[in-house]
């Protein structure tokens, strides 16, 4: 048991299919964890289980030594926030109103936003450079802007554990790095951050800890330099890559060289180019 | 081959742009630069909401008085005020008993019932739109009103020994369950992991089917009993009418509005949390399933009580919340109370028009609301297709 997030033997099945299979995950407090794995590996589902949106069938989920299943939903929402990918059907709300939704678990039914709530909303907007968009309608924003607003909403919950599902989707390079630097800064301030990422390069460059999920199972976990090696990348994603050391940071640098040779010839004939063997 | 001059021109063209982009980048604060400074809270939106609440509230009071004066027997606003004060025990009766009767026994209960029904329907519409994440949700379109009509008619016409609002509630609840089940069954498998967020179009189609069924049952029950002018009575239930309402109607509609409307308004924050769907609401600490059952149950209960006194009046729950959103936005703390005020105001005038336009004949008020609401509904449908 650690100060951070601690999952042990977590299982979850949906419509008879095991989506999360005996998963053990540890993310120490004050560190940035990256959940990586191919499409359909169970990353989003695992984040939903931690956020309490769905209930695990078996296993123990703990944060800071507390059993998450025993927490009341509202108390859980004060400690854990989830920033999801932007959705297509946008509500008719202004950016600042969307971010203020993050205060929901901190407010009673009759109480309005207090001075502190306004301050937290303003800080969250500022942390993502969204001040100039505060009064814009959310529905008029671009995908990348919505992504940042969703992250600001999660920050407004003032969580100790921040979960993010593909936080860099739709973002340009600078915005991707800005978001990850923000996450790293949040982790360094003592919070625990777990982000599902598609980009192995970003995970390698920023995460303290990577967890590789494939078919609902954890196939590797540890420091990026230990985990991200060509054999694992070939086995899990089906691509050939060389892993170099970054000339200035020393972190792993992944150089892809192509899709791995298919195992069976008929797959190669029928499957599209980007399919896994 | 590029000449030096071309090259120079290209550089001239590009340098400022690159420089400008760099400048813009520098101006965008990074998380470290942005710091955590505190911005002043923005009171503008709240002041706007308060202003609209005052305007609508004052307009409602003035409209109630004005609506009571309108009719075949001419009355002045001062007469209305005098009568009301006398009945409240403040001041002495100055009106003749006949004129006082017109104010206090005929017109006042009808106008107040209209206000309560309008407020309740608009509130139900706003709550249902949030919970089903469906801009086309409304007690009438989703069949609740026709279900409630069946319940009410069964009690009134067949004399089944049940309290009128209770029977209407049972009908509304049955219709709600039927509509949501039908919409859900029709859409199973096509929406990925978004239980509750049923497709608006499918929900409206399911509501249409349920409305038609329950409307037919209402007509059948009235015909079966075949006493007096059944056509008129059928029309009044299917289109809605406030003719013949008395203080008992005010008590039923007003009582339900207070008893259920206030808890609904108190759940504004929960409704806000549904803006990004069920998963997001859950992550914000909302008990999604429990909230949806309680709140939709509340709208069914309120609709039942309203329809028991007025029949199924359409479109009030659809158009007023959309109008109010244009004024103060979508936060439910502002939207719900202002929708209720606007709905009351709207139905007071719609009913006044219904009883005076073709004087001495009366229109069912639902014809007026449909004349206004139909085009708005069409507009909302078209806007959805575009977006």
C-alpha cells in the first residue's frame, strides 16, 4: 500500500467479455503515470473504474490508503477527477460555466459559487491559458480548445488524483507539450496523475511511470526506460521500432521503422496496412 | 532556378509572419508563467438573471390582474385589486356581489390555474431536456400528458374511486416508461455506451406512438360513457382547456407546483452535471441512476397533477425553456425558475386569448399553444439536422 493509487487484481467484464483482467497498478503520489496500449486495450474502462463510473467486479482499488469502493460518490468526486475526450454533442454553456461544473462536488444544492469557487475556476482557466475564451460558448470551440476546457474542468475539482483519457488528442505539438508539462507540474506539486496516452513518444518523454495494457491485462510497468524496448513495442503494437536515448534528456526516444512483419500471409493480404498481425 | 531577388521576396514575405507567430506563442502563457492569480468573480451573468427574474415576476403579477379584467363583463384593474384585498381580509368589499363573483369565483381561479399549469409544464420541459439530453423533450411530445389524460378521464368519466391527480400521475408514469422503453429498444446497440442519452429523434417518435395510443384510449373512454357533448370533452382533454377551472384546480395545480417544483429547482446543480453525459455526471459525484429516476418521476407526478386540471396542453414545456436559454444561458439555477415564470406568463395570455378571441365561443387553449409552438418545434428540428 502506497500514498498514491493502488489497484490490485481488478477485474471487470462487459457483456460477458473480460475487459479488465486481473490488473495491478501502482502510481505513487507525486508522480505522473502513463497508461498506454493499443485501441481496445481497456484503458478508458480502467479509468472509469477508478473514477467510480463503473464498479469493478472484483479486486481492490485504493487511493492514499483508502478503499475507493467505500467512499461516498461525492467524497470520491472531491478527490478524483476525470477529464475525458471531447464529445461531439456540446452543451450550450460558456467556457467558464463548463469549468465551474468542476465545483459540483464541493457545493450544496442551494449554495451558489462562492468567492473561493470563483477563484479556483479562474486559476483553472489560467493554468490552461483559457482566460481569453472564458465567455465564449463551448460549442463554438475547436477540438483542441474543448480538450483544454475539459482539463480545466477537472482541475477545478481540486483533485488529489487526476485521471485523463487521451488529454493530447486534437492538440498541436506545442499544446500537447504544454498539457503534459502542466500534468508534470501537478504531479510535482504532490498530486497523483494517471493519463491514458496513445503517443508512446510523449509517454516516454514525460511519464515517471508507464503501464502497458494489452487485451485488458498489464503486460509491463515501470520507468519508461525499463519498459519501452523494441520487443515489447513489437509484441503489443505490432510495429518495428528502435529505442534510442534522447541526446539531451536521456529519456527513451522511439524511432518507428514500420509495421512488423505479419505472422500469417493471409492476414497480410486481407488486412489494411495499419492492422495488427 | 530561384533568383536572389525571388529569394529575398520570399524572405520578406515570410519573416514577419514567422516573427508574428513566435510573438503570439510567447504571449500564450505556459502553465508556469500563468501562475495561479485570482480573477474577480464575474457578476454580470448573475445580475442579468436577477434582472430577468424581476422583469418576468412583475410582468406575471401585472398580467394576472390584467387577464382578470379582460372578458365580457368589463372590470378595471382597481376592481380586481379591491376584490382580492377584500377576500384576503384587508379592506372592505367595495364591489357588487355579482362583479366580485366574476373576479373571485370565475376569472381569478382560472387565471391562477393557467399560471400554475404554465409554470409547471415549462419546468417539466426544462428538467426533461436536461435529463434526456434531448432538446425536443417536453411532457406533451414524450406522451406524458396523454398518459395523464387517460388517468384523469378514467377517474372523471368512469367514476373509478381514485384521487384524480393520483390517477393522472399513474397515467403519466406509464406513458413515460413506455416512451423511454420504446426509444431505448429501438436504439439498442446503435449508441455506444451512452445509456440515457437517447437519440432525440427516436425519443420523439416513440413519444408520438405513445401519445397516439393514449389519446385514442382517452377518446374511447369518453365515447363509451357517451354523456352530453362528448366531442367537445374529447377535444378539451386532447388539446387542453382551462374552461371550468375553480379554486380546487388552483389548489391541485398550485399545490403540485410548490411541492414538486421546488425540489426540482433545488436539483439544478445535478441537472447541470448531466451536461456532458452520464459518465461525466458520475465523475462529478452525481448518483446518475437514482437522480434520473427521482427527477423523471417528479416530472411525471407534476405533469399528472397539471393535466388533471387542464388536459394535455402542448408545447409550453418545449418552447419556454428554449426561449429562456437565449436570455440567461443554460445553467439550471437560472433556467428553471425563469422558465417557470415565463411559462406562467405565456399560459396566462394564451388562455386569455383562448377565451376571448372567438367570444362567446371558447377555443381549447392547446390550439393557441400549438399555433405558437409548432413552428418553434419545426425550427428546433431543422437546427438539429444542420448541426
